[in-house]
């Protein structure tokens, strides 16, 4: 999910990524670009399942 942020923005959603059979490792990279001194970020409620 890509979001061009706004002040006070809160976003929720679901991202489904299919991993091919036989895959032995997966890396999830999360990032936020913050441009203000009072900006904060947070990530929660991740679920990974087979």
C-alpha cells in the first residue's frame, strides 16, 4: 500500500502478497518518509499465515 501522506493521516488496509511454494525466506521492509519535526509513525497488527 503506497500513500502520499497528509497532516494527521491515518490509514488502514490489507495487503496480500502470494509467496511461491518452495520459498525458504521472506523479508518485509516497511518505510515512512517524514518531512516535519512533529511527525510520528507506527505499524501494528501484522499477520503472516500459511
